[in-house]
C-alpha cells in the first residue's frame, strides 16, 4: 500500500507538463480506426500533451491507408509498421519499446475498451500509482463459453502461478514511465503480457468499467488462439504442469506396483490364470496415455527453451512514420467512405 507521503512524492511532476502516449496495436482494424480515433481525441482533451502510437501488426486490409490518412490529418500521431504479423503480445511490446511518454496507456482499437475510461486511469496515475488497470464489470459481446473459460483460467492461475493476475483484466491499462522501463526488460519470445505486467510489482490499482461489443468486424481471438495464449500464461509463469506430470507418474507407479502384487498373490494362491484381454488392453492404453501426456508437457517446456535459445529478435520494424513525413493526402475511395461512415455514426 502507498502511504500518503509516498503518494505525494510520486504525484509531484505528474500534474503539469507531462506527456502521455497511447499505444494501440492494430491488425486489420480499418473499419474501426476513424471512430476510435475520434473518441480517443475527445477523451484525451484536458489531460495535457499526448500522442497516439499505432502499431500496425502486418495488416493485409486497408488499415495501412487508414493510418496514413489519420497521420496526414493529425499532428500527434505516430505509426510503427511491423514487417509481418507477429501477434498482439509482440505488437504491444513494440509499442512500449518506442513509447517515450511519462505515462503509457495500452488500448485496443476495436472500441470494446472505451477510450472514455482513460481520464480515470490518468487520475489514478496522478495520485501516485505506477500501474492502473481497467477491470471489467461486464463483458458485453462475449459469449457464455468465453466468459466461463476466462473465469476458469483466472482461477487456475491464482492457484498455480507465482504471479497473481487480477481477475477480468486485459491489456487495457496505464503504466508509469518506470513501469514501462521495467516491462521492457522482459525479452522472452513466448509472451503473456498480462503476466509480465503483473510480475513487475509496483503500486497498482483498478478502475472498473463495462466492456462494450466491438464497433465493427469480428474478433481475431478464436478459441484456438485463446487456448494457445492460456498455455503461454500457464507455462510462462509456473512449472506446476511438470509437477503434476511427476505426481501422476508416481501415482501410476504405485498403482502398477499394487496391481502387480495382486497378480503375484493370485497366481501363488490360485494358480497361473490367464488374465483377460480387456483388462490387459485397458492397462496398456492407460499407461501409454499417461506417458504421452507427460511427454507432451515436457515437450511444451522444451519447445520454449528451444525458441528462446535461438536469440531471434522479437519483431522487425518495417517503417516508422510521423506527421511530418507525409506530403500527399490519401484519396482512396474505400478509406474516404470509412471516414464518412465513422463521422455519421
């Protein structure tokens, strides 16, 4: 907990003459960007100097042209274009690596996380907190299966992980300068940003909000991708699966020893009876399944060690654009129609 003296000390310098950077990872979000930036601008009024930093994670629709149009129309925008799609976790990392504000806000562009919550995040930061995360009270637009599995995941991480993850919290949050510098020290390739944010410590607090449906399009997070992200979180912050595999192997060994002793006793007492085929197949398949499952758990961790040992870069930046590098306006009809639709909404 922060004491009043510590809070006042950290608050000094946060009220005036501060620079805020908003990091927005985008991948094929052309239909959302004009509406998002309009609401972002309205939300940032009165908060001081700020800059929007869009990280284009290898989009293959007209997102690049939309970002170019925003860049041409607004002076406080930067665009980082990655050479291909590296995934949202890496795109957020690229944004944090390039953000130079006194505080950095991470938010998605699909408007499920309302930009109108940002002033509340900034207010808590100015009170002295280094990490201010937006905590969902409601998850509008998410099906019951996604809500249930998300709840189970957070409960599982609470029991297995060494780092406590706040429930119903995504990447939408504010980080102080020193929190950003701390996160930037984590360079592993298998990234689970929620875990990395939580692992740095520092004083943190929550701002509750209601999540809304997407402005347009469909979520890129399929259940398969969510499952893989959950594996990244579990294997990245706990070795409990390896311990479970060990305990399971011990249980099977004890069971096999007891079963073998029972067969010996029965043979000595009743003679050499031929065991039944179904029971034999059951034991063989059970043992084979346990072995394959244990090898799979070991393989998950070994694969991560293999990927980290190659020391490849997390991402490759193709271009970085600022306001003063563009001379020609964007005249693409699709982009202009998207802009008109956003303005009329």
